[in-house]
């Protein structure tokens, strides 16, 4: 599925990974501590630039379908700095 104009590359990737893992918003929320409304807002493109505090746990919850690097590239178009 190609992202629509309303979604973002990040939102599309999060939805793709979440559904591939068979997870609901509630399950991802329980794994990450991120509100279901925030997760929905990311998927539909209302939140285009989430903070690292949101992006890292989200990536962890969606592994192995995606990674922090994959999500960061979708948000910023750059590779994350190596720690």
C-alpha cells in the first residue's frame, strides 16, 4: 500500500509494522507507554515529527518489522547519530 497524501512515510511505516505484527493500538500502547491517541495521530500523519522519547520505544515495540533507524529515516531523512 502506498501512503496517501494525508499520511506520512512515518505513519505508513508504523501502520505497516504494527499490522504485520498483528498488534492493536492498545497493545502497542501497553508496550511503549505511548497513548493510543498519539499512536493514531502518528499513523494518520497528524504528528509528523515525534520526539526521540516517542520514536525509540515505538521502534522497539515494532521490531523486527522495523527499527529506530528505519523510523528516523522516515521522519528526518537522515541517519540517526551513532551513540
